[in-house]
C-alpha cells in the first residue's frame, strides 16, 4: 500500500472553513508514519466517569473505548482528555451501522466535563488527532473512518466541531486519504493518478 500523504494544516483547514488565517501551516497528521492501533489505558476513576457519562447519554455502561486525545474542547484552556466511545467496535465491511451512535466524552479532574453526540449515520475507528482549526481556543477533532470491500481498503477523515449544545458536527470531510486497491498499481487509481 502506498498511502497518499495527508497534510492537514491549520492554515488550510481554517481557510476552508472561512476562519481568520492566523496560524502558520503545520502538519497534524501524516499517514506515511505508522499509527498504532492501541486502546488507551485508563484508570478505574476515568472508566467510572466514562460509564456514568455513557449512561447519562442513554448508552450502555459496557462501552468500547476507541480513542483518546488531550486538548481544550469544552472551553479554551480546559485541558481535557477526550475519549471516543461506542457500544461495539466498528466493522470495516459494515457500511450500514446499527445500534446506538458514538459519543465523545471530555474528562477533566476525574469527572466528565462534556459529552458530544456524533452523527448517527457514521461510525469512526479512532481519534486521529485534534487541532484548533478556527482559532477559538477550542479543539476540533479528526476522526478516522473507513471500509474494506472487494479488495479495496479506504480510509477517510472527518474534521468534527464540538458544540456547546452537546452535538458534534462534521465541518469538513477528507475522503480517501488512504486508498489501497489490490488491482491498482502503486500511486495510480483507475480514475486517474493519485494527487
């Protein structure tokens, strides 16, 4: 597999979202580097806070933890841990997810400080990163999704903003940041060369 280089820069993302262009470009994610598929190790106190937050959001207490990132999410300077929570691990071949939607839970000081509902029609594999793309002091999250079918593996990213109302909204979708088709030569697609 020859992944396309993904360079998500604060400047570029801010320009696409119509925000002021204040930050210098910087790479926040590069798929040329290996990304470990590890589940974060959490304390019993954090697991209890996450279980309480999932139940308050109407989900089961026996959740699956899919990712973690640190940053300022509910307010500027909040220094929180953000966790991606699901009722079950996503399946790469399942294009029509069933069950409860996923949530993001921010934890600060051993307690949940905010819970965000993700769009019900989408299932994410992991948190790929976080960046303050609009310069408001609160981080947006890069969530990775993908599928595998008929010899094709596709990875895409969504830049997700976290609202004060507890809802998460997709601000930008980056489709096919990594594409591996078993019958395609390296760096070429049937519909033309990879950028």
